[in-house]
C-alpha cells in the first residue's frame, strides 16, 4: 500500500498553528496528506491572558483549556495527529531528551515538508526558539549515526509561516498558498481559540491581504488566479526543480 504524503507543523504554543498555517493544514489534509502538529507548549503562561483574568484560575486549568481548544481546532482542520510536548512557555525550553523526542517524531512522520515560525521574533522569543528546535531536530533526524537502524530523514523543505508583525521580523514570503477552498475550516478552527478571541478578525484580515498578494503574483491584472483567502510562507532551504 502506498504511504500518504505527510507534513509536520512545529508550533511553539497550542494556538500558533491555527492563526498562521491552518489553511495549509486543512488544504493538504484534503489532498491526501497526513498532517501532524507538534505543540511544544500549551501557551499557558504567556498566551492565555483572558483565562488568567478569571478569579481563581490555576496553571493546570489553563493548560487543560488550551489543550481542549487546540484539539478542537485540529479536529476542525481535519488533522491526522496532534502531539503535545508540554515543555512550558515564557520561556520555552527543551531539554536534550525532549529534543530527541522531537527527532523521533520527525523520523516517524517522514514529512514531505515542515512548517514553523519566523527565525527572528523580538516580541516572542518562544517563536524563534521553536524554529531553532525545528532546524536542529531536522538536522539530527538526517544523521545516520543517531539511533542507527532507524529510517533517516531526507531533506524536507522548512517553510516559515507568517509572524504577527512581519515588518519587525525580517520575514519575507516567497510562497503564497490559496486557501479559499478551506477557509471555512480555518475560520472554524480560529473560533475554537476562545482564549484569544482578539485575534480572530486580525488573522481573517491577514488571509484576505495575502489573497491580494496571491492574485498579484499569479498574474495580476494580466489574468491572475482568483483568491479570496491565502497564506504566505518563507522557505529556508534551496529547492531543487526541473522547471521554474
């Protein structure tokens, strides 16, 4: 039996994958990919202000709430699997053993491509740390000397999804993906994130703006493809192609 193609998202916090690449997740799931999401933390300390404003709220209660939101969003997107590492946030820090757990997941998934954050984020260092983890673990997963006998990783592209303030992050998209056919799924996933309702319309507007860039870069006034919602990504590694 032919194995489905696969993709792996490495998300610093439990909500990041929704805002930034929910459309890519849903679209590739519909196209037969098995998309796995790795949430390194729940975002329980720094990404859950609305929950913390409730009287008597505890850390475990916040974790439970954010995990439930992320699972609901993953279901809305049709995700193949979602994995929680519970490494803590603000700051996000993984021990050596936890890094090897990420490596094990990468080798298990054998992704055709990976997704994570921008390489620089002065507002949220958890984000750029997650990408450094993605790059480091991708490297280790390619090493024949790490757990000899395991299937090593090939060379999947790592795409960096859009940060919150692109002009501050040095993020330059070179790939635009039309997510119009799955926008309803992404919006449903967005609305699962009750702890960050203030971002719902913000990321809806981002998707509309990126659709403008999709149309412009697919032909513009000379006949660009129609798109109402899109996501932008920046590739990290060179791509090998037979034609441009």
